[in-house]
C-alpha cells in the first residue's frame, strides 16, 4: 500500500505582506499536487494538520482546500485529515459525517475514541488513526483525570485508550511537537514559537508502522525513519532555503515487520525564494544573473541600504517579475562603532531625516505631511527628554509620553 503524507499547507499564508494564495503560489501547488496524485494514484492521502493558516480562514482558502480534496476524492482516493493547532478543529470537521461517505475523513477535535479508517491491500488491513492537535487539558477532560498536565503523558494516555491491533499494520497521523529525548529537531523557520512547548517523545508512537507528523515545517525523521515530518509544501520563510527539497512524502507499506519505503516527491514552486548576500558589488552581480519570477531577500554586508540603493534593486527585480520582499543591511556601522566616520555621520543626522529615508526605502514613496508632522513631534520630545549625551539612556516615561502626544487626535491609529 502506498500513500502520500502531507502537512502544514497553511492555505492563506502571507509572506512579507504577499498573499501566497492571491499571488497564485498555493493554487499552483495544489494543481501540481493533483497532477502528481493522478500520475501516482496512491491508495490514500494523509494530511497531518494546519491545512489553514488561521482558525478563521478566508473564503478563498476554504475554496482551495475544497478544490484539492474534491479532486483527490473524485479520483477514488481516500483523504484523511487531522486538524492542527492553526486550524479550528470544530469548523474543519463540521461536515465530517457527510464527508466520510465520500471517503474524506476529518478529525477536528480529540475524542476518547479516535477517528480511524481501515484500508486493505494484498498484505491485509492497514488502519489509519487520526490524532488532531492535542492539549493535556482536553485529554484530562476526556478521560476525567485532572492529573494529566503534560503533552507526552496526554498523548500516551489517549493512545492507550484505543483498540489498536499491533499485530496488524497501523499508521498514525498526528500534529504535535515530537522530539527525541527532549532534543529539538531542525525547524523550518516559519513556525510559530515552539521552543520546547508541548513536547511528545517519539517513543509514544512505538508499535505504529508509520507516524505521519505535522507541526514542524522542516522535513526529517524523529528517532526512527518511520516517525517523520513531511514539512511544509512551500518555503514559508527564507530560512527554509537551507532545506534541499520540498514536497509530499510517498510512503509504501509492505508486509508487517518490513520497513516502509519513503520517498520525497518534489513539487517546484511558482515563485522560488532566493537570498542574495554580500557586498553591494557582489549582490549587484548576483542580481543581474538571478532568475525571473522570484521572491528575493537582499542582505548587504558592506554598506547601509540607502533609498537610492533600495530603489535600484526594487526596479531591477520588478522588471524581472520578481518581488524584493526583504532588504537588510549587516553593515558594521549599525553594530555600535561610535568612533567611525560613518557612525558620526549617522549620529549627526536628524531623526526626521532618518525617518524619511527609512520610510522611502520601505514604502517606495516619501512620507506624507501627516506622517512627517508626527515624526517631528516625536523628535522634539526626544530632544527635550532626559536622554544621555551618548544617546544610550532615555527616560522610561518618554515612550508613554510620546504615545500620549502622538495619539491625542481621535483619528490617529496607535499600535501599543
């Protein structure tokens, strides 16, 4: 039996202000996935959570999931989905009974008896167990045991309630932070902060022939080859460029006791991510040789990102159909070398001028009169504050004073 293992689709994801749904990236990926499913015709498609990027997905995100699931189901292939922490489990599974008649199985919330589906091949039955993202408090309530306060214990106790026949083949689809002996694995870069939160040791899935995991956006095995994260389908962070391949995992189960076959099937992105790092001359040369239709991160190491340099690269990539998503300078003048000529020049520049240059660099246009007026008032407050001569000390009350001054008008937006 062979099945596709997907996870962390995050339909509706934004990357540096660009909607990967509206810009066609996620739609393109779904169409390529459906083509792959048609060519490979797996026996099932397992999706290990976070199909949406938020609990209240947009209509377009819901339509894309519907299009994907319908295309797979119409090919006669069962779809099995366990909700992730980004999903609203109740909303995701609201039509689960009706969808199950179409071989689409969704587990939205943990239940005392987990949703499970048994398929068959020439070697006998394979049972898929669907474990949505699980909090200890939810399991404590299900099992009426207030002593359950740990994620690892919660998952083990819930699995112990299931009538799993380990003499036959079993697959668990789970969305959790699975680790080996508490050691964090490589993250994808685009996850919400995890950092030891909700750890479940991989041994909790001992006895399962394969554990299809979601939650971490990097693709790797945890503890043993058959306990595995599929990773996100697309790069959702520039840090994920260090991952050589992105795509669904094709799992092939043979007879009980034999190791599964595991293969990553690459799906090329519509807009590849690219990072250009180096001196200005090096980056300019690399930019001239870059491809088209890319999402780009620019890192300069030898100078500041002036409005002129920024505008040059914005225009260059725009002409190539690319998007310059992020611009960063790692130039040493920003690391506190106060004796350098560059630092003295920066220190002598007015707050208003720095703000205007920064605004132009980021927005591509000059700030309007209202923005400039607010910044002039902020600069005035700063200059008349108790800031030290070296600029390293500022009266702690200054921030509140500035906020009160700058937001006195009823129509002035304020982000605290």
